[in-house]
């Protein structure tokens, strides 16, 4: 019985010493004394039957849920990046088509304005030849671009 009273006295002294100090001021020795006094004064509660099995089962379920949620999050991220990639590809195609149309109309307007001057400077046959060569060059360039896109998409 005297040992229990002695332990309680050590516990009370340790707690009073700890109360008078701030958390930063407590030394390792004082902390060890407090832990020892608490360990001797208080007995740990008994664990319920099957506690370890329930704990392991809960940890396993948590890890499975964690893996599933990470997989779902990665799938959503992948789908979002795929949509963004497709949206960028469609925007690139639209911008390319608009650029080609602007260039074609600009060249058509330039040829329409320059054709009377070309006819007066050159003979009719030469003007027709220059126009036909220009049209052939434009068709070759357009065909090459279309063929390259078709080969990439296949």
C-alpha cells in the first residue's frame, strides 16, 4: 500500500513540476519521470475481443478505398486531358483552314487586280501560261498538305 502512495506522490510531484513549466522548458528527465509516474499510476485498459482483427480489417478496407479513389481520380484526370488535347487539335484544324481560306482569297484578289496589267504587258498566251502555272503550284501545295494530313491520321 505504501508503494501505491509513494507512486501517487511521485505522480503529483511530477504533475506539479510539469504545470509550473511550459512545454518547451520540460527536460527529457522530467518527461521520463512523468511518463513513469503515469505508467505506474494508471493501468492500460483491456482491449476488446477481436480488436486486432477489426483493426487490420479496417486498415485493409481503407487501403482498398484509397486505391479505388486514386484510380477514379486518375481516370478523370486522363479523360479531362484527352478532352483538352482533342479541343486543341480541333482548334488547330479550324485555324489552319481559316488561314488557308484567307490566303486563297487574298491571292485571288491580287491576281484579279494584277491580271489586266499582266495581259497588257505580256501577250495573252504568256499571261494564260503564268496564271496556269500559278494555279498548278497552288494545287500541288494544297495536295501535299492534304496528303500529309491523311497519312498522319491513318
